[in-house]
């Protein structure tokens, strides 16, 4: 199978699985290919990328672009064939057209009035307000050695107290597969992230101190405190996209709720109507 046929096969497969996505429209009218005299523009290629790009995984950009072009070529050829077969008319086609027009209008409204209403400045302002409300929280950095018995823990603690290297002892004796190869290092953590017995003992230590053997459900621990610090909030750049997505989601919920409140919605299907009525009754407080 030649490279062009492979690309064509992939594009044809995607025709069958593509689902319309919410995208920002592009005004780029540069022509990238013509099919029987019909032009496909860069803007249309961007729409195709938003529609099926995720299906292509991590393929190289050059290959991805080529597959998208083949997808558009085959979409146009299939559309022309459907037109020739007079499939572009009649009740079924009109129903399909209404559905996709509704989707296109929904996407346009979402991009312009919902997503477009949430700016970087909004996200930054929300981030700053949340950071300002955060209370200072202490974190500690510890190492530990996990063994099966108290006797083993006492013996290891004694050796470390007399000069044995904690990290080396962890590599040799610890039963914790997640930390032993790192010399028992557990990194920084705040309260509420470890089992209570371990946490209570660890937070009582001073920097450089060794704990007495501590028993938890996992076994017996010897803990060393490496550092204490005030927990810093994540940088804005690290959480910006998540904040923006959450704010857009909240904005969408608000807009839809407002639109539903103004709309006259009548459920005609009997089963669905019964479900809606049951939900209303379940959420309506009883009369006193």
C-alpha cells in the first residue's frame, strides 16, 4: 500500500467516526487544495483539525496536516457523490441539516458569548482572589525506613544515631518500594496526606531529628525530618488552563440556566415527561 493510499485510508476511516466539535472559526481563506474546481481553505482545514485532530494522536504535524487534507478531499468527493445521487434533499436530509445547523449555531454562541467572555485577566483575578484567601500551611520533607518489626526499627535507628547513612540504610532495609531506591525520600507533604500515626510523629520532629520507631498499618517506621517550609500556592501559569476551563464551564452553566428559565420547554415523550415530573417532585420541598 503506497503512502498516499495509507493516508487516504486513514482519512476515509475518520469520515466515519468524526463528531463535530466546538471550535473557533478561522478567517483564513488561503486555498490549500481544489477538488473538481471546489476550493478547500486553510480555515476549513482548521475546522477539520478541531473536529478530528484528537483522533490522530501524536502523529507528526506534517503527517497530520496531510491526513486532514485527504480527509477534506474525501469529504468533498462523498458530498459531490451524495449530491449526484440526489441525497441532498427530502425530509431525512432536511432533518440532518437542521441538526448540524443547530450544532453549528450552538458552537458559534459558545465560542463568542461563553468562552469568549472569559479572559486571561478574569482567570488571573480569580487566581489572585483565591491565593489571597489561602491560609499559610506548613509542609515537611521527610525520609523513612519501613521494616516489619519494632526490634528491626530500633536496631536501624541505633545504627543511624551512631553515624550510619540514613539513605543507604533505607536502600538496604526499607520495605517501601516507592521510596527505598531514593534513600527513603518522601518529598514534601502537608497535614492530611499521610496516615495519622506517621504524620503525628513526623510533624513533632525538628530538622535533622530521628523519630523513635512508629507503628502504622504498614509496619514499623524510622523517620528523619529533612526540612520544613510554608507551602506555596501553584504558579498562575501552572493552573491557568484549568482555571479557564472551570470558569468557562461555570459560565456555560449560568447561561444555559438563564436561557432555560426564559424558555417554554414541553416534554412530549411520555416516559421522559414522567421522569422530569418525578425529578421535580423529588427536589420540591414539602409544604408545611
